[in-house]
C-alpha cells in the first residue's frame, strides 16, 4: 500500500521551505563532492592530471544536467498528483518517468562513448592530457544510467516531500568514494595505480550502489511511495507527456553546461594553467549553484504541491519567500568566497602559485553575483513546478547563447582583457537572466497552468468507486 505521508504544504510556509531545502542542499553539496574529491586527489598528481578532469568537467556536468532536466518531469508530476491526493497517479508517474529516463540514458551513454574523442578535440584538449582525459570521459559515459536513475529517485522523493532519504544515500556513497579514489588512483598492494582513470572507476562503483538502493526503496514501499511491477507496464501516452515536460527542462539544464564547454574551449587557448584555474574555480562555483538549486527545488516542490491542491495564493507566497531567502544566502556565500578565494583554490592546487593566483581572480570576479544565480533558479523552478518548462529553457538558452557566449568571445578575443574577459561575462549574465526571469514571473501566466488532467483522473476515481 501507499504509505500516507503528511503533506508539507499543511505546515507553515517558512518552516516547510527550510525543512525541505536543507536536505536537498546537503544532497546537492555531497553530490558535488564526487567532482571535488576527484580534483582533490588528482591535484596531488599535478596540474596535467587535474587539467584532464577539468576539461571533461563541462561534459560531465552536461550529462548531469540532462539527467536532472528529465528528472524534473518526475518531480513536477509527482508533486502535483501528491498535492491532489491522487496516490495511484503518484506511483504511475514515478514508474513511467523511470522508464523514460532509463531509455534516454542508454541513448546518451552509447553516443557519448562513441563520440568522446571528437568531443575532446572540440574542447581543445592538447596531446599532454588527451589520453587520460579520453579514458576518464568514456568511463563516465558508462555511468550515465546510474546517474539518471538516482536523479529520478531523488526527484520522486522530493516530489512527495521526503528528501531526507536521498541525503543518507549520497553521504554514504560520497564517503565511500573518498576512500576508493586514492585506492584506484595511486594503487595499494595488489590494486594497481590507474591514475586519472581510477577516479572515475571509484565514482561509477559508488553511483551504481546509490541507484540500486534508490530503486529498492521505491519498490519496498516504506517511505511514502510504493512502486509495483505493474506500474512499469509502458504507458506510452504518459511517457510521451513526461518526455515533453522533461525535454525543455533537459535542454535548459544542458544549455548552461554546453555554454561552459564553449567557454572552457576559450580558456584552453590560454594554456594548461588557465584550464586548471577554471577547473578549481568551477568546483567552488558549483557549490553556489547547487545550494541555489537546492533552495529552488524546495520552492518548486512546495509550489507544485500547492498547484496540485489548487492553492494558488499559497504558491505565490512560497515563491516570493523562496526568492528572498535564496538571494540573501547566496549573496552571503559570495562574500565569504570572495574573502577566502586564495585559500579555496589552494585546497585543490596546493603547490602551484600561478594557478592559485589566476583561479582566485576568477572566483572573485564571479562570487559577488551568486545572489542573482539564486533569483534565476527560484523563479525558473516556479515555471517548472507549473509544468511550463519551456520558459526556463528560453531563459537559459537566450542568456547563455545570445548574451554570455558572444560577450565572452568578444572580450577575450578582441580586447586587452584576454582571459579575464571570459571571467567578466559570467556575473553580467547572472544579473541579466535573473532580471528577465523576474519580469516573466511577475506576469503570472504560471498560475493558470494545469498539467495533471485533474478532472479526468477524478472522474476515473469516481467510476472505480461506483463500480465497487
């Protein structure tokens, strides 16, 4: 049976928002620890090893973004059906979106493995780092199915207001990864040293474990949702619906990471030190992004459940409060990062002063715009929670490819700023896209969205009752 779980929308808004966002933020931060752990240990091999991973990072983040984007369809549908108290459709939505994301992950994994060399050529990988980067990237593509499956599990649990369970799993696997990384990278006794490849070997093992545990929980029925084998019978009409909601979200998420890939290709033209600086700085910026994403996902869950329960005024209150909280927290984080930028970069590259200096400048330029990242994500998740995933897609694609990319290219190639031109384009973009997001949010079209066919399923439920 479906375990009855008290809805978080029945609690005070601020309490619900904080209690939901904290475990999501923790899960996201520990998820980032996979990349940070790799960077920590590989930095001990030297700047070439770190550059090998750094040049792959935008591609890895791209695959992560694709998975997160498609998972948004699951969280959106699950949250709205949960708010509408339609437990049958909660289970149906979860199972069908899992089928959808498994199929898409296999396609991306196959294509990525085949075209990995061409991807690295496009990224500007030089002969010094190409062989190790290729091995790292190809094995990472094999892990996509585990990534996607666990992202969907997280989204499902968040959609029903139970984000604590994924946190426990992530913490456990990250700790395991921290010990497996040096074992496979440097070797120990009978275990050979795999170098750069060892980092991704450790990651694929731990992420595989996380995916298996997540699926077991969904099938076990002990934490607020219980999937059965019959729920996995393909409902192609619903899968199509889920895909069409997830596709714009996936494009929106991946567009940001494709822009990162383009920017790192610009950075690669300035040498290995520049790439290593970008890699170390990006790890720190990702922390801010994932904190903002955690707050935004909590916002989206609450807004989605309120929309499902037809409580639009409550959804408005949640969205406004979430935006304020996100801006304040990330702005404070930006100030801290600005002050301690040297220390943060030296954590990844302890013995390379040129990388520390360059990476510190990069972080300082971006850090004070962290608050605007939070605003953008908060408003975007309101649209996603309403099922209007095309709007966040438009915001990100236009801001990245029509604003940031041209600006970074012009400043780095046609002015005396050089590498700093790439850095400067980032905060300008953060302010620009958050402003447009606020304008679209204020228009209020998201309030009228209805994607769960409320009347249809209520009628079906009534028919089942009458037939009994």
